[in-house]
């Protein structure tokens, strides 16, 4: 894949993986991106997962006609990107490895060596000349590991962005246009990727965006997902919104659990009330049956959330507890939250959910609350109407 006359994609597509990082479903596989900058001193940007070492090395060999690259730049040490470093180092013993000092320490953990005899340690603002191309290094700690550096190539104005601006999905899958996304569906899987993996580190992403604002960026080459070369302001704008925890879309997201269907019935009626009163978007998710990270994505996307749960063991249903845990550990904030609870003799779900969220920043709880005793009654319908009115108010 040609990125430009001198930059090639030499990554791989993984259709064997079912759960990325052991938890994120990836039905369309995963791309592990690596790039080659062809110049007087050729540089390889990152390696790939160890399952694809031979394929990756053969691509390097083919692109360089059997010659050794001058540099291997290691931006990120997660194994899906660092897994082939040792094999590369063995095949190309004269190649210099370029990385942060923190990355070299991690190499010792992974490979029992820091490559002290063949390394260049880079820090913020370090530069490296390849000939007609010059690399400028940008430290990006905790986006989303502490050792991360990103690389700006000055002549072609390319940002090699490590895990930032990545998305789920292999490159060789057919791409279907999504009528809700102006980017053909990029944001859907990029959003799930961002909030699932990077979401906790909003302040660090904000710091990175400040550095990026000082650069003339014409292309973004991430370690996952497609190269971005058009309408970059759109992608940078989404990252600004996501990393500041602001609502991206208008509407109400409803996440629920239901044992025998009574809570579900209340949620369905509530959703219809919202729609009938002109809510721009109502998204309803059954936490027992969904990909929980799709639900996490929507909980960050919308500014108004309703959590509906049965009481269970005197607290809250396990799927709801797990879901709220995913939110709080990712610094979920700046939301208005309403509650629908059910309990046949001692409803405690709303109280428990409030307690689980008490450490979150800028969370406003709705004044209206719906408490169902087993099954809905006329009073509950009024409660649902009051909650709908409150959630629709600006």
C-alpha cells in the first residue's frame, strides 16, 4: 500500500483475533500498521504482532530489495506492535533501534535486552535525519502507555500517531457507508476504540492535541485503522470532543437490565415518550445482550443517560454494576443521569447506582426518579412522564 512516493504501508491484517486485548470484540478483524520511509537511511515505523512476524519481515525485505533498514522506530511497546522487534533485531543486527528510554526498559522486560549497543534514545523535540526526510519526535505519555512517542515527518508533513486516531477493523474488509457518519463509518469503530482503550486519559490526549496544533499535518498514520489524509479537522475535532468528555451527539441513551421483562417494558414506554416529544435520538441497550463496549461508547457519546435496573441481592443487577464500573474507570463525566429502578419488596437499585457514580466528576442526577414495585402501575407512568420531561429540558 503506497501512502506517498516514499512511504509504504507494510503492516498486516489479523482475521484470527476474536477479542482485541482479550476483551473487545472485533468481528472485522484488526490491522497492525507498520510503515517504511524509503530514503538514504530507510526507517521502519514500528513492528507488528508476533503471529505475523514472517509476513512483516518479508514485506520489509521486498520493499528494500534485501537491504537492511537503517532504523527501526519503536513508538509503542504493546505486544501487538512490539511483538516482532526481537526477530527484526536478529535479522538486521546493524539496524539502529530508536525509542524512548521508557520503551527500552520495557524491551528488557519483554526481550531481556535494552539494545544498549545499537540504540538511539529520543525525547521531546529530538530529530533524526533519514536524508531528505527528517523525523521529529513528540512524547505522548499515557496515550495510552507511558513510553509512547509519536513521530512527525517534516518534509511530507506526516504524523505517525501511535495508537491515537486508530480504530478497530482490518484493512481488507469491504467498507460500507454509514449514513449517520460523514466519514463512511470511521467514527463508529474509532469511538468504541477510543473510549474502550484511551478514554481514561483525556487530559493526556488534550496535551497531545496542543502539540499537534503547532504542526502542519497533511496525513495521520496510526498503528490501527486507515491512514487519514482528508478533512483532518474533523478527526482532530472528534478527538478534542472525546478527550474533553463533552457530549458529541444530542439525544438520550438508555441502558437497562431486566429479569422478567417488567423493567424492559418501562424502558420501552419511556423511550416512546421521549420520541413522541421530539427527542433527536433515543438509543436503548440491553446490557445483558449487548457488546458492553458499544454501550460504553454510547454512554460517552450522549450527554443524557438513563440507567434502568432491577434490584438484585439488595443492590443492583450484575450487568449494570459491570457497566458502571467500565464508565467510572474511564473517567466518565459531564453527564445528566436519570434512574429507573425495580424491586418487588425493597428497591435499592437507584441508591446503589448513585453510590457507584459518586466519585465521578460533573455528574448531575435527575430530580425525577421512577420506582417500580414488581410491575408498572399508573403512578409509574406519571413518574416516567416527569423523567422524560426533565431529560428533554435543556
